[in-house]
C-alpha cells in the first residue's frame, strides 16, 4: 500500500468480501484520506508475499454510501461511484459508512486549488422602438431596424 504525500489511512480491514461490477473476491480494504484501495494477496491470505491492487478509487468519485441489511442486520455497505458501485461486506457497516462519508466530505473539490473566477452577469436592457416595434439595446441612440431616435 503506497500512500501519496499528505495521505493518511483512515480505516483498514482484512479479508473483506467485495463485489465490484461482476468481480468478486476478498481483500484488504483501505480507506485513506483520498482513496478507497483494495489489495489482495497473490497467493492467498495465509501466505506472506506480494499483494496486488485490485481497486484504487478516488474518494472524489464517491457518491451515496448505503448500509445493506440482511435479515434486518447491517451486513455490508454499498458505495456508489461515478464508475460503478462497490459492495464491501465489512464487520461494522455503519462505522464504515460514517468513515467513508466523513473522508469524502473532507476531500477538497478539484477547483479549490486553482484561481477563483467570478462570473459577472450583465443584463442587457432592451427598448422598443415607437415606430417599428423592434427591440434594440438601450445603449443605442437610434433604432437598429428603422433608424428612428429611441
Ligand atoms: Zn424602429
């Protein structure tokens, strides 16, 4: 698990069953201050060795996070992202939901780092010509259509 500078691990759980689209498996889920990452050991959980990154999703893409119930008990969370939905069968779904939502809320929007631009809306007032009825910009002294004084 490689963290970028300033990135911290908020929550972690091992051997979590997950489903992403048609892909299912078990992995270590990391919630960081910027991403949700699932890593899976290449040779099973009982052997030490290399892990591979199964999913690496930016928190910025996270939309709704819901707790899934089975027989009225919270059993999993479903995280809706721009690229699909991720189901995680974590031990404490409400805690995970809270953590993901809080982490998502503290991610700065992409435009926050750039210069702030303001859009000034200018309302153009039109005046109607008394001769031909054409609407002209109020800045004009003569009707744009017939040339009469406005
Ligand atoms: Zn006119």
